[in-house]
C-alpha cells in the first residue's frame, strides 16, 4: 500500500475530471490510499473514482471546516493552512500525480520536485527544453502524454 496524491485544478475540464476519476479508481484497485486537497474538480473526481472501488481517500482541506470536504473523502483533515497545505499533501505522498494545471497544482509539482517525491504530470505545464540557465534537472519528474502512460509511471515510481 502506498499513498498516491492526485493533484489538479478545482475548476477542471471534463477530460481532467475523467482522467482523475480513472486514476483514483486505479489507485484504489491497487490498494493505495488517495491523498488530495479534498475539494472539487480533479480532487473530487479522484476521490469519486477511489470511493467507487472501495478505496480510502484522505482530504487535506485548506480551511478549518471538515464539512467543506467533497462527499467522497473518507478522512477529512481541516488544516486551516490555506494553500500552504500543499506542502503537507506532497510530504504525505509516495508519488504525486498532477492532472491538468492550476497555480496550486504547479506549487505541488514544484514542492514534489524540490523534496524528491516522484511526480508524474498529465496535461500539466511541461518544463521547457532546454531548461532555463541555472535550473537543475528534475530526475524525479515524469511527463506523460496519456493516462495509461501516467499510471504506468506512477506504478514504476512505487516499485
């Protein structure tokens, strides 16, 4: 069992929500705990997918109200930390899967890269190639072009 953080925008597209739901289902089917921000969009879709497969979903909420969690969260933790809860989410995870992109998603991606947590992106801003001068390589970052590739990369990171 591992802890798979699924990160993405609260205002997600249908495609992002579909991918997140499938990723949450995949994680639960592999007996992994899904960790997320506990709110809507990608977070809610991932939680829905995990709950459909009988999985456990931990929601690290930005505010102080446990009731703010989406209805598919199993364990709601109100941090009262706002976006600073993103650091907790990354540190609680064995791997971070970013689906789509928002500023919060980008902060989780950056925190994962900086702390050495494996991170897989799908439809998230890719880093430029070549990297800007002075920016170090990110060996723990994998960019996937399909959900299947992203889930294979998550599985590989957990081996």
